[in-house]
C-alpha cells in the first residue's frame, strides 16, 4: 500500500496553471482493474484507488503520510521547456518551415 505524492502536470488543452499548484497524495493500486462480467465496465475492489488528497505543499503531504503510517514516494515535477515565440515570426522572409496554408 504505497502512496504517491506528486504535483500534476497541466492538461495539453489547458493554457493556464489551474489545479497544478497543489500536491496530490494518491494510493497506488494493489490489484489490476478487471472488466465486469455483466456490463463490461472496468472495476476494482480497492477503495483506496478513488482517494485523492490535495495539499498546498510537498512537506505537508509527506507529514500527513508519516503521521498516518502510509509509506510514500515523492515524484518531483518536471518543468516544461518553453520555446519563445513571436507572432511576427510567422511572416518572416527567412522562415525555416514552409507556410502551412
């Protein structure tokens, strides 16, 4: 019963930083999900798989796990590489990529 403490990455369809500042504590699944024989939906008997706790900092999340005796792993967040772009580069005469439309 390990828990994973991590900071979620932003969605690819998301331009802002909403819901990426908090740290999450999630339990790793103890068993694999199986399809239900009647309906075909995937399910598990592990109730901890549904638990997601939000914390403002990594230290608070780790302290919570220690206080409740939960073994945990901390996954460090990866910072996205940003490419500086300019709208005027679309119309540059020495453009490296061909015009798409």
